[in-house]
């Protein structure tokens, strides 16, 4: 169901939501792995930290099974053009909407992590909305169906036997994060190769120093382009766009090759 606007206290009270991706270097890493897309879906949005910071897609769907969470998100984003907030089970919603998700969709999944991988293994943070091992298995099954459709999916969690086995063909990016219990290493799994183009370039870089280096380089090149005569600047930009088109074309060929691989994997019953 889709909730109506509530009189809740807003998203501010959810900034300390368990598993929040608001830590420095965390959301930057996730956003910098997202290819260009028209539809963005978060099936386990929580405090929606990644959504808050990424460049908006033409349409966004935020989902959470906790009605209090979705009410707070609606209170914060009720006026956001193209943003829909839904209270539902994330995995169930994905499976029931397979037909409307395509290659121009990006799905970012951040479910409650496997209890066996957490330092605190009690469900006290999520209560009735916590995830069992069986629910993780079911989510991975649904994500395998999306992989066959070439829908780009990103999934965060801690490494485990289950994830290492079911996601062994996915690309994995490890990154440091700070939790209530101290520093940890989290993982981001992607069912696609490193993209040649990004939806949002603002946070490109492996760490703060590299992100600052890229930011300075962008500023310098922009200043140089601004100083050029209009036609000369247009000529340079045309050359850059031509180079980008060649790169994207090569990437499309690679994607077609990967599609055959994904279909073969689906036949093996693994993502």
C-alpha cells in the first residue's frame, strides 16, 4: 500500500537508523557505482541516506516494510517530484513488479544484514522487520531473476557463506564503515561490470583524498574551457562527446556478451 502524508516528526529522527549508510565514505562509494538510470528503487530504504545524497532520477520508488519509517520518509519528501514511497515487503514488491523494471532501472538493496554476521545478533534494532536467513535466500532468488533481465542491482551487506556462494559471480567492492560496535568492513555487490558512465560523478574516488583530487581536476578543466572562444570550446566538447560515444558503444558490446553469461548462470539457479 502507499501511505498518505503523516504528521510524523520527519526523517530527522531516522538519521541514526540501524544500518544507515550516512557514514563518511559509505554513501559516496555506493553512489559512485551506479550507472545512468531513469528509475531508482530502494526496496529497504530505512532513512534513505543514499537517496538523499544522489542525483535524482526521473522517477524514484522508496519502499520499507515499517509503516513508521515510510511515514517519516513521506513527511520529508512528499513534495519531491517523481518520488513514490510505499510500505511493503521489499523482496515481494520487486518480484511482483519484474515486468516494469528494465536496463534503465537501478535497484539498491540494503536489507537488515544476516544475523549470523552481526556483532550484536539480537533482532532488537529491527524488531518484527528483521530478516531471517530464509528471507535472505528469497531476496537473492528474486535478485537472480532481475539479473536475467539485465536490471542493474547493488546489494550491501557483510560477507557470509550464503552471500559468497550465491553472489560468487557478482562484482564485489569492499569498503570501511563505522558502526555502533566499531569499525567494520562492509561489501557492495553489483550484478554488472564497472560502469563506463555514472549517474552521478560528484563523489568519484576511492577515498576522501582521491575525491578531492578529482574535484580539483574538474574545476581546473572547467576554468580552461570557460576561457576558450565559444567555437573552440564547442569543438573541444564535441571531441570529448565523440570519445564518450565510442566508449559507451564498446561497453554496449560488452553488455551483450555479459547477457549470455547471466542467462547461463540463471539456468544454474544462481544470481
